[in-house]
């Protein structure tokens, strides 16, 4: 059998298997309803009011979201609802907001009134980054046991500096109420709000824990950090974790030449666009000021993404350093092997690497490279992935390698991308490295 024909046969068989396994829980009953999706999309909005922006000697970073869903019978990493983020910046006076009126939590229930806001500000003698995220109501879908509702979840974090008080951090969470309505028309019950570290069980349905808070002023490191999660819900029937109202704030000093932004992600997959994602394995994120020349490492031996994708030896590496003359950084993502569809398609030795240099003069240098190994399917012999670059089987899949793209102040490289062409919209990216170095 000619090589191309054999690979086509292998790939076709792999896609049949992989397609069935990529979204095991996104059946007709678990898909977000079109009307709810449209409502969430139309209601989501961002605003950037005109404010006085001013450069400072500090670097601000803040982010958070209304809800996230992880693990269990659902994709390991669902999208964050009402995500609001402030990338590393030295500018005070920035503001980002997001709001979603209502959205379905696939296979779980409904969330309403999700609001997010992050700001950087200098007021009087105080410089600070503040994040606040709110969820008006989350209702877990009706079950044979009943219905659980949680109202008014808020988390707020703040990282600040002033000449008088130095570095400070604060984190706070609030819950308005928890109600459980048993099945069979029995009277609704008001559940006591848990104290920090306490877990409230709803037998057979869920456990509710007040999320943790971290307040970390670190004057010795010229920085301050704060973190808070409003509520963590463990859904017993699905084994799923839901986090409500997560906020993070960070303020630090040490800018010399550039502000770093980047990540190394060995594997990530998307199903149904932004509405559901199969997780990101070993995500490594570059600190705003780099790593002070130290090599940061992150590894995972074997990772099973909800029986969808099996990853062996995923790793990420990053390094960033700046002086008064230049800032230099690298990101590297690698995987030894990825198994799709129970061995129907196996991909080996994928790597991407990016490097960015910013000189004091403002000149930017960027480079990217990718290495690819082999593809094996159906017990056949390994084939060189380089020979398959650009392979497309109409209605089945497309394989692309070495996807390089310039981004603002940097560059991105995807080692290999698999796109399913069967209408599911599924995309698997292997070895993604991205890095930018901005001047402020």
C-alpha cells in the first residue's frame, strides 16, 4: 500500500475513534443550548473607560473569572466565564471589565449575573492593583435529590504600595446565601455559610467549601500578592469541581528594560470553540519581570485528559533576564508522546522553542523553531511528520507543523496542530511556545 494511502487509512480510523472520545460528555443533553449561548455571548462585554494613564516604576498584574469547571466527567479544563485580565503593565489608570448575564454550565446547571473587574491605579500616595469578581447566582441542575442554589458570591484582592505603609496585600470573600430545595416538593432549606476551611456536605449532591485566600506582602522581594476564590463546589454525581469568583492581584518593582509575557504549553485541545476546552497540560507562565536568569522547569510524567488524550512526558522550560541594556527570554514546550483514540494515532517527539530579545534602544529580535518526530497509527510503521506537513484528508483531518506567527512585541510557535474536519471543530495543539517583551 502506498505511504500516503496507508496514512490516510490510519488517520481515518484514528479520527473515528478520536472524535468519539474527544467530547464524551458533550452529547445533545450536555451541549449549551443555542439560546443560552447567544444570551451569554450578547451579554458579555468589556469596557475601557477613558482614564488618566500614568507610567509608574511598578509592574501591575491582575486577573480572575466568575466560574471555572474542572475534571470529572467533563473536559478537564472548561473555559473561564467572564474572564477579566490585566497583562503585565507599568501603567496606572488601566481598567478592564466583563459581564455575562446568564450562561449554562454544560451538564451542571445555570450561572447568572457574572461580573469581573480589574484595575491599576495610583491614588494619592498609594499605588495598587485591585481585582473583583462576582457571581449573583449559580443553580445546579435539578437532580433526583433536589436543587442547590448559591447566591451573592464575591471575591476581592488588592496588592498595594505606599511610602507610609510599604507593601500591603488584602484578600476577601463573601457569600450571601446557600439554599437547597429537596425533591418531592419538600420545603427549601437554608444552608449555613461555611467558615474558612470548613466544608458543608449536601449528601449525594455536592460539598461546598469557602475558597482560600492568600495575602502575601513581600517587602524583601519588592512585591505584594493577593489571591482569593469565593466558593469551591465539588459536584458528587459528576466528580466535577466548580470554582466561583476567583481573583488575583500582584504589584512588584524591578522593571529595567522590558515587561515579559509568555507561556509554554505542551498540549491543549479545544472542542466547540470557547465553550469547552480539554485542558492545558503543564502550562508554564513567564513572570512579568522574567525569572532573574533562572531556568524554570515544569514536568508531568503521564497525563490522561478525561480519557480523551493520553500524554507522556510533557515538559515546559522558560528563562528570562533583564539588565539596563537588554531583556532576553526563551520558552520551550516538549512532549515525548501523545496517544489519540486508544492507540489509533500516536505522535512522538514534538518540540517548539521561541526566543525574544529587547534592547534598550527599542530594537526587538525574535526567533522560533520547531522539531517534529513521527506518526504511527493502527500498529503500522512510524512515518516522518516532516513528510506529512500540510496533509489534509477532506472531511477527516488536517495536520500542520511549525506554525510560526509574529505577535505584538514577540513571537509564537505551535509545534504541531491537528484539526478535525468532521464538523466538531476540535483542534489539538502540540508544543505551543509564546513570548513577548514589551517596553512598558
